[in-house]
């Protein structure tokens, strides 16, 4: 009797250890870094390659682990119930249920899974050889289970295709970046930079171009001396030339080419033919994605493009530096004028020019203003208000207060943006104006 009791207890403990192994292995493999596993495999790690192959057939892997885990848990519970019945009689069923629930939860679930989360990569590499054998042995059973599950889910209209993915690779990477940022592992600057790379395929050139109203351009009909004076006054090395109207771009003048011409003419400005120095403008559609435009810049070895709409009208200009700044943030040098387009205030508000892109404001202030319907801050206010506001008017929408500070003709040129939470803390009346009704209050 004593020997049988000892064997039963030993079997129960052994089954619980196997259950802990299955639970920890499942967590370790699902939490293991795929990027690190691929890097280790490239470095020659056979176990990392085994982990990657197991994860490539994730459904078979999880099926085998769940099947094995449930088998050993049920077997351990059955043995425990039998043991307690022999000791306590009919009350042994209740005792066995309470004891096994506590033991399985603590020692076969929480403990091994906690360890696996903290040491996911290391444990995944350690258990991979054993799991390879297990998955192979249970392959027929898991295949039958997969067939049953798939056809059962199809009855309810669920999408269970092999290639169905909840998140794209870009979304997974973006989610990981945001998670690490919230946990303090990635600083804001790095998060913005990595996010900027991912955003290149989602943004068009029209989203970041320099609008035609802010373009620095020179009238090609001016005398060479006047053109040289304006070029020297500009902080840009490439300047569009126009004739007739500012939107009629006829060439791009490079400051270096102009200096070479001055040297060759020995300072005689009258001998310089500016149009002969200018290069042909490169026109690109405003719907071109930044990713495609970046590739085009690199392929053509041209860093300057004029953006046009579907009617061929000039919308603005775009440079390679604009795309790079979308990734790394503003790039300034000793010739740039200090930026005053967006000025954060001590009270948490922002004084901003109307043509500043919403994305730039979100990046600067870590806000989440929507940019689906408008590109600029002024555009967002006009879209939500359904009118062109006058100076002094305020609007509340998207949990922000927008106060119009300055307007020139039909353009909002300067605004003050305040988060409503900040306004409430400062004792301001947040109002109840909604964007849909374009309600406004005098400031």
C-alpha cells in the first residue's frame, strides 16, 4: 500500500513537471523575439533555426503543446482524485479538486509562464529540440484537430485562412515601438524617427511639400544682377525660376552653378545667361508616396522636384531634405533662419502658423490631432468649422481649443492651440462647442 501510494505521488509530481514544461514552452516560444532568432540563425545557431521552423508552423506547435498539456493535467487530476478517494472517501473528490486547482495554477501555469516571459529567448532555444520531437509525434492528432477546428469555425463565418494576418509587418513593428516607448525603453526622438521611416509608404508628397505660397522663387525676367542679389539673399541652394506668373516654373537655378558662372565671367554680371545655367524642372504628381519619391530621388540623383496636381498646376516643391526631415526631424545649419512656425508655451499651449502640417504639431507636442481630412492646422480648423473664421474666434473639437489669432484674406495664418485638459486646469471655460455644429465663442 505504501509503495503504491509513493508511486502515485511520484507520477502526479512528474505529470505536474511535464505540465509546467508545456506551459513554459508555449509562453517562451510565443514571446521569443523573431528578430533575435533570425539573427542567431544567421550567425550559425542550429537551435535558433529550429525555433524559427517551429514558429513557422505555429498552429501545429500550439496544437501539440495544448494537447500534451491537457493530457498530463487530466492524468494528474485523475490520479489525485483516485488517491484522495482511497484516503478520504467520497470527500476526496472535493479535496482533490481544490488541491489540484491550486497546485496546477501556481506550479504548472503561473510559475513556469512567469519564468518563460522573463527568459523567453533563452528558454525557447533550450526547449526547441524536445518540442521538435513532440510536434512530430503528435502531428497526426494535431492535423485532425486543426481540420475539425477550421471546419467548425467556417460554420460561423470566421476567416481562418492560413495567410490571414491580424497585423501587417509594419503595424507589428509600429506597435512594438509604441510599447517600448511607453515602457521607457525607447525615447521620444527614437520613436519619432522609427515611426517616420514606417510612415513613408503612407504619406504623399503633398503632405510634406513646401506650399507654393511659401516657395522662394525668382522672376527669370529680372536682370542677372537682380537675380544674383535675390539668390544670395536666399538660404536655399536651389531656387525655382518663373516667368509670367509665379506658378509658371521654367527652371531651377543652383547657387553653385551661379558662383561658377561668376568666376568664369570674372565678375562681369552682364555676361551671365541665367536661363542657360538653370536646369529643367522636374514635375511630380502630388499623389506620389514619399517612399516612391525617395526612391526616385536616389535613382535620378536629383534632390529637387516641383509638385503639381492632376491639372498640372503647381502645388509646391519637395526636396530630398524634406523627406529626410520627416524621418529625423528638422535639420538646420548656420544659414537657416530660426524656426518660429510653432512655439510651445509654458502653459502647455502652442502658438502655430496656419500652414504648419498637423503631423509636425503632433510630433512636436506629442498630441494626436487627426490628419485624415486636412494636412495643415489651418486646414483642420476650416474643415471642422465649415467656415473661414475671423481673428478672435475659438473652436473646440478633438479635445483641443483652437483660437484664431491672425487671418490674411481667406487664409488663417496664426492660431493658438490648447488641450482642453490644460485649459480646464488653468480655469478657462472649455465650452461645449462641437466641431459638427461649428459652434464658436468670442475670446
